[in-house]
C-alpha cells in the first residue's frame, strides 16, 4: 500500500540549501589535515561572481571597461577549485577555465588557466598563487622587447561576497603601478545548488509517493 506525503516547498528548499552548504564546506576527501586546511582557503571562491572594472588610461591606450562572469565549484575529489569565466575585455569576448589547487609537497598554491581560442589557445597559463588571509596574489614575469616585466593580480576580499581586484606591473619587482582595477560581487551559490533567495512561494506543495 502506498503512502502519500506532502512536503512544502520551504522544507524542500531548506533540505537543498543544507545539502549545498554541506558540499561546499566539507573537508577535502582523503586528504591529510594540513592539506585540507590549505584547500579550505580556496572555499571563498565557490559561487557565482560578477566583476566590473576598467583599464586605466595609458600612453598607448585609452581607458576602457571590462566585465567578468565567474562560476566556481569544487571538483568531485575536492582537490581542485574549478572556475568557468565568460569575460569581456574592452569589447572583446574571452572564455576560459581556471583551476586553483594546493601542492602539499611544494607548499604552494597554483593557478592554471586554459583558453579555447585566439592566441592563447593551446598555451595553458600557470602561476603560483599566494594567499595571505583575505588577500590573494597571482604573480609572473613577462619579457617585452628583451626586458623583464613583473605582473601580478591582487584580490582583496572585503567579505565572503565582495572583493576588489587590481592588475599591477613593475620593472623592478618593488615599485608597482596599477593598470586596471575593479570590484566583484557574489550573486549566488555554486552552480548546481539552489539559491534560497531566488525561490518563491509559487513553487507550492510537492507530492512525493513512497512504497
């Protein structure tokens, strides 16, 4: 004989939200505690983010806007933070996939990025990433006209839902100038999770039949 149960939309919503929260906050599976603690520093990225900013006017380029749409989630083994980017740089659209992780043997965070088209296709980008509390820094060096130019992207998190980002460069690695800056805001949970703020009473009641 079947029993019919009626579950309110709010009950299902709470269950879904709890499951998403548990998934986002659980410790990395089968990882030593030290590595787990380091990987948890990447938790701040999880969710859907929107960034808006501007390139600063330079000697050869005018000031121009840029926009990022970012969706971040943990990999199934909870070792890699996966972020899909859909960006517009001064009117030019760029898609990319980012992977952040922690190397316990080398004691370093790593940031990887791959692109599907353009001059960067087939040229994965990999740099070390430093995390100091609420500040993240990705640093690398480029060669321009035979000279080394230091580059870095600095994220300064004001909270778990707001961040400021700065693109900086230096000729000596000591004196830095900002070439672009912007702000980011978290607009929702990780892809695949239900956002409680976006569910309304219109969902009504849900009927479930169990044996």
